[in-house]
C-alpha cells in the first residue's frame, strides 16, 4: 500500500506540472495528458481502496495495522482529489483553447502557484516513502505561500483596477481555488502520516 501511495503522489506532481503548463501556455496537448493522467490516478485510488477494504474484511487488523489501513484510505482520497483538482485546471485550459485562460497581469502568480504545488506533491511522496514525522510536520507550514498567492488573486480581481472580461474573472477565480485546495490536501496527507507514525493528532492536525 505504501508503494501505491508513493506512486500516486508522484503522479499528482506530474499531473499538476502538465496542467499548470497547459493553463499558462494554452497547450491543449498538455491539457489532454493531464486530464488522462487524472483519470488514471482516480482508478489507482479506487483499486487501493478495494484492497484496503478486502484486508479489513478478511484479516480484522488491530493497533498499528489498523491505523495503516485507515490512514491509507484517507490518504488515497486526498491523492485522488489532488489529481482531480489538477485535472480541473487542465480542463479550463482545454475549454479556452486556442485562447488563453490567464491574463498577463496574473501570469507570474499562477506560474509560482503551479511550481509550488508540484514541489509540494513531490515532497509528500517523499514523506509517504520514509514516514518521517518531522518532515511531515514541516510540510504542514509550507502551503502558506500558496494561500498568500490565492488571496492575492482575489485582491486583484476585486480591485477597481480589474478590467478583464467575465471569462477571465471566472477562470482565474476557479483556478486559484484549485491550486489552493491542491496544497491543502498535501497538508492533510502530512498530518495523516504523523498520525500513522505516532498514533496522535497535534492541534494543527
């Protein structure tokens, strides 16, 4: 199960990279690749959930083994959502092709958000691989910059100086939320890894 979760986490990083590129460059091929990978990621999550349920039914695990299985179910759900959120970003690019979904005024903001999300997904893959509690807890503070960028998008869109059309307003608002939620799921997973290792939740988690 650990190997499967690490594979899914690495996959979400790739999906986000492709989706972000598609969103920023109107690359429809990259968008289609991201959407297809998101569908595959969902299938992997379902397969893992079925495995966990089968083990629960057949072996009646307790103590740490039960924590592993419960955590795997919840982490799998977060990884599935991360892939789906990146797929939504790619879909926005797909719908707007051959036009752009990003006005020039927000291009650098979304470039940074996409890069941060992909980096966080790679880090969570490492945490799932080594179950390092200190590393898991450190990640929980690393989405702060994504939150700041998300808020800045709303500040720009709601400012009197915003003159873009309604299509841009809807696209960047939705996309910003998807980027922000992607990072939130990374934090959720890191908290679950801490629980898996220690059996305890701290106040942040």
